[in-house]
């Protein structure tokens, strides 16, 4: 029996058309940072972490489907990574401060 393979449409290809694999990889990574930041916005109790995550969303969203060289996407990914790491550190520090103040 031949099983049909379902091909899940990808919005990057839908909006950008055929792009080189290395560009797709960078855009997919940027999408992952944006999605992680969106999750943090919804779940964190730390205002600073939420603000930093919003910065990731605000940088990533308009650039995700815009024409841009791979070098630009690399810079956006690095910025997004640094902002997310800082947001996670801020969240961790907030939790530690709460533990100390509750003790």
C-alpha cells in the first residue's frame, strides 16, 4: 500500500517563494526566536523579561518575510538570541529575588 505523504505548507515559502536553503534556515531560526519570545510574553511574570521579548517580536516580525541579505538575517538572529538570553536571565533573577524575599 502506498501511503500518501502530507506536505505541510510553510509560510516562509508561501510568502517568499523559492529561496536558497541558507536563507530559509536563517528565516526559520528568526521565526523560532519570534515564537519563543511570544511564548515568554504570555507566560512570564517578569516585566523586564516581557519587555525584552517584545523587542524580539518587534524586530523579527517585519523582517521575517522582507527581502534581506543573509548577513542581515544573521545579525537579526544574533540580536534576537542576545535579547532572549537577557530576558531569561532577568526572569531568573526575578524568581531568585522572590525566593529570597519569601524566605
